[in-house]
């Protein structure tokens, strides 16, 4: 069985799992996961440790273009989903086209909604899904960032090292 499901498939699968597994805690997170790096891995491992199952909402290519940068994603959605599916800590991936995961959270109602430390109520990026989680009594967990590790930082480093005028403008 594939780990990559449509929202409808995930909804049906999750209903069956909840019915057959008492006390199961479902964790949900979401993101673009473009150019996978150690920050992504540590974040996903920390999210999975919060419960019994980790569902990852994956922004589609169109969604990434609208809320990140028109030049992104660098890695196509099908490949990003395949990479996530290969991780043992990820149980399911649900691609979505909207700019936020509010719709997925409202439908799936995870016990725990996890996001990285760049999202918080005290001055970080807004977390629109938090209000939905609060409505049905779920928990929001903000996970620590791995400082200096982000897709944007990785892109900047590659450009600095390999573009004309960069420190090392030729591959070794």
C-alpha cells in the first residue's frame, strides 16, 4: 500500500484506523519539504515522536509557487512525496493545493498539529491551522528549528559557492 494518499483516501483510512486502534495519537504536520535537509529530518522525527502516526500534508507545486517563490519548488511534488514516503518516521503523505493546511486539519482532526519554531504566537509566522485545532480540542506543538538549516539557506549557499563571483565558482 502506498504512503501517498489523496485527502479522501486518508480520511477513510484514518477513520478505519481510529476505529480499530484505541488510544492512537495522530500527529499532522505540513510543508513544502523542498530540497530535503537535516532540519527537515530532525523536525519530522520530533513530530513523529509526539504520537503513534505521522501524516504529512505536502504542498503541491502550484501551492509552493504561490506562497514561497515563483521559481520554486526546485524538486517536483511527486519526487518530494517519494522522498518523504521513504522516511520511516512518516506514515502517510497527503498532497494539497491550498496555500495552508487548514482544510486538511479540519477534515482529518489530528490529535496533535506540529509545526517548526519559525511559527508561533509570539511574533513568528502566523499559524492559521491553530484556530481549527483549538475548535476540536487538539494540541498544537511548536518544534525547535535547527538553526541555519533551511531550504532558503541551502539555496543561498549553493548560489554563493557555484555562481559566477562566488567563493568557489566551479564544482570540485
